[in-house]
C-alpha cells in the first residue's frame, strides 16, 4: 500500500508524527479515497461523507460495519471525531431530519456530538473487500468474479475467483471457511463429498453473482444472504453454494480498516466496534 499523500504534519519524520495528534477530516478522506475511490461505487450506492464537516479536526476514529444506534453510542463513549462504516446509514433521499424516525435520530445524535460520518460501501467491495476475502482463503491465480470497471490497464469488480493450493471436499471447504472467517457454522448447498478446487467468493449478498460463478466454472460460490430457490437451482446446474452470512464475511472490514489507518495514519487513535453477530441462533 503506497503512503497516503494527504498527511498533515508540522514537520517531517517520526518525531513530527508523534507531535501531530489531529488531522482534518478531509485529509483522512483523501487517504481513504486513494484506497477505495468513490468512482468504483455502484450508481445506486451512497458513499462518502454522509454527515458532518469535512474540515473538522479529528484525533480519534471509530470503525464499525454499520451505523447502528449501538455503534453510534460506542463512538460517543470513545470520544470519536469520525465514524467510518462499510454500509451507508443513508441510502435514499431524506425530506427532513428529526428525532421522529430511526435514521433521523442517528443523524441528530451524530451532529449533536459533532461526529463526522463516512461510508465506504461498494467502492470498498471492489477495492479492498474482495481481495481481502480471497487472501483469507489463500486463493491463487485469482481474477475478478464480476467485472464492473474496465480500462486499458485493468479490470476491477465484485468478488474474486481462484484456486486452492490443493483439492478438498465441499465439507472440508466448509471447515476452511469457518476457520478463515471465525464462524460458528456455514450453510452448504450441494454434495458434501464433491471435490472443490476452483472457488468464487463474494462478501455480502452475492446471489446476483451466481451466473458469474457458473460462467467462471467455479466448484463453489461462498457468499451470504442466499435465496433458497436460487440456491437449489444453482446446485442443479452444477454449482455448490456456501452461505457464510452477510456479517460473517464482511466483518473483515473492521480489522482491515483498523490495520490500514494505523499503518497509513499513525497520528490517529483508532477504535473499533466489537465483533458481534447481529442475531442469535437458538
């Protein structure tokens, strides 16, 4: 990862970095957008600074997957100046901001405590999440699963498809996924004895990439939020599926961004939401 160019410091070297404890929000955003440019986001998405001031001075950043009330309260307790999440809190246009609805209450609270709020969603899916998930599975000879951007130099997009070091059974693949993403269980569609070598992975809700995984001749697609009918149809067409949950894979955003900010912007204090499944299985 190349050094971010938008770093604010009164001098140079390690000593200057230690003295500088605050940065402008706009400088942090510039660094984030080198990692995951907003131009890679899908048209329907809503990424970037969604609440607060670009020129706010920031010393503490709080990272979470979602801007829930619980996570906003945690950011307030952490005395955070900037909240960064993967999923945007605001997707659609808003005609008023009051405490009379769920989204309005969260916006009011962020403004009341002067916490700026930045979201990096499908742009991070393309430039960050996909390769990180493929890294966790140790996939080789990987390619983009579903191309959403292409120029003369590169192809970028959603998910990755690649090869394991050696073939395993579908059941063994389930154990690999559980270990890689720290999951208690996964839901598998397909014959557990089937041999798996070529693997597609799409963090989040990946039902829409089933055709791409079939076209790429993957043995299994690992994703989340799978539809029952789509899943059994995919198995009939020769593609096994593994539902690791939406949160199950995408929670890697938290550790990824924690490491990124500590490496690229060591001036900042970085705090994170605890890893916690948003549901309970009984």
